[in-house]
């Protein structure tokens, strides 16, 4: 497949580090030096699905495609206010598409998981035009009294439209279960037969374990897609890395020994927006006119599970 359109949508409220230091025992200096984040967008009056719909419409318009021509919609999402139906159904209705759709929970790797699935759907010969939407509100998952996790995340949505092409050169996906290093349990309805305690638990994160996993997994996955596609780091024009922590991105950059210009950043503006992170960055560099036809792009992300994935594609 090939990507022919991108779009993104952000909540209107900007929460900077100074504002967080008024409600948490933290500081701009700590957050900036440990993570690279200066501010993030947080959902206040908006609905996440409205951001998802907005991002989807922008991507369709960028692709010059009518929603009626879509053959599938895949929405990557971890939580939103609906347990059911899937958010992709809300998007499908709002944009006026007729195609089937489903949601996937690939944590922060959702976009790359969705790309690989879209590519497989296309290769099956059954579907041609596929919309991927990633929409996340981690601000509704974290414990706002826990300074370690709450300062890292931001909310947002981004989308990409794909059609037939030979531009996805290689993908590498992985999962290795260490669920207790990064997780959240949500509240379920009362059942008179349930004998277990309530499981409701805001996000729990063991930051240093996640940090180590992320660095190792990203380097391994990037190596794997390079090898599979027969490319070297110097052939790659853009490394779009999940914007979770500037220090993780710097470790990856050091490993592949490529210049800063190949690693666009927006972590200072948005923090970690989970699966929306990579497609938000993709849309930014696209709209800034930084992508030329034929450019080689590596995407890499990692997240709760642990899961990780990378993709090398031609623009
Ligand atoms: N403000 C001020 N101090 C803070 C703080 C905050 N927001 N969060 C933690 N601290 C404190 C800790 O309590 C600790 O204090 P202590 O030494 O008195 O015990 C100190 O800072 C160092 O904490 P530590 O956890 O060792 O920091 P770190 O260098 O490992 O950085 C993370 C913490 C979370 C920034 C880092 O581990 C990280 O980014 N991990 C990956 C997280 C991630 O990307 N998650 C999502 C993956 S998709």
C-alpha cells in the first residue's frame, strides 16, 4: 500500500509544565530534563471521537478521497468513553462511509500494527482503500496524583489514508508479555456472581523498566526492517519515533548514527499521545512539506504489553 493522505486533531487546552507544578510536586526543570516535554494538549470539553472524526476528515481531504470509496476503517485506541460500540463505528457514521470497521488496542504501537494489518488486507485482494485513525486520551487513564506518569502524556488523534501501492517495504511487530510494568484496569459493572475484588486501578508505570524495554525494542525492530528491506541507516531520510521520551529518541539516534535533522520532534508540544504519536508527527512533517516523493521513512513505536513495532516505507 501507500499513504496518500494524513490529518490530525488536537484538544484545545494546552497544559504546560508550570501549570502541572501548581497541582503536583514537580517542576518544569524536572520534566524538561527527564523527558523533553514542555507542554501537552489535554481533553477538557471535547469528545475523543470528535477529534478522531476531525482527523479522519482531514486525512480524506488530503488524499482527495470520498469516504464512500473506503473499503475499511481501522481505529487504534486504548480507552474512550464507549466500551461498545467501537470508536471506528462512530467515525464510519460521521464521515459517511459504508465500509466495515474495527478497533484495535495496540497501545502506543497501534498505528504500526494498523499499517501492517492494512497491508495484509490489501494483499488479500479484497480491500483497496483503507483509513487508519489513531485516537487516544491517556489523560483519562493516569492517576493525577501520581507525578511520575501524569506528566508524560497528552491527548490527540491522527489519521492516514492508504491505497494500492508498493511503498511499505518491511514491517516488524513484536509482543512479549510484561503486563505489570505498564497497565491500567478499568471499572466494570456490578455482577452478583463476581467473587473477585473490584479491579479499578489507574495507570501503573515502572518507568525505568519501560525505558529500557523501549530503547532495546526500538533498536532491534529498526535493525530488523533495515535488514528485511536491504537498507542502511544512511539511506533513510526520516526516522519518525514514538514521542515518549526525548532520551529514548536520543539513544536510538546515537545507535543509528544519523544526524538530528532526520529525527523530527514534537514531544515538547504534545508529550506522549500513545498510538496517535507517530501519525501526528507524520502529519506534521507532511504538512510542513518536508516529505519528498521517494523519501525513505522509518516508523518505530513501543508500549504497554510490552509491544513494539517498526515499519520502513517509501513516501
Ligand atoms: N517531578 C519531579 N520529580 C519526579 C517526578 C516528577 N514528575 N517523577 C518522578 N520524580 C522523582 C522520583 O520520585 C525520584 O525521586 P527519588 O530519587 O527521591 O526517589 C526521582 O524523580 C527519579 O525518579 P526516576 O523514576 O528514577 O526517574 P527517571 O530518570 O527514571 O525518569 C521517567 C522517570 C518516567 C521520566 C523515565 O523512567 C521514563 O521516561 N520512562 C519511560 C516511560 C514511558 O515512556 N512510558 C510510556 C511508554 S509508551
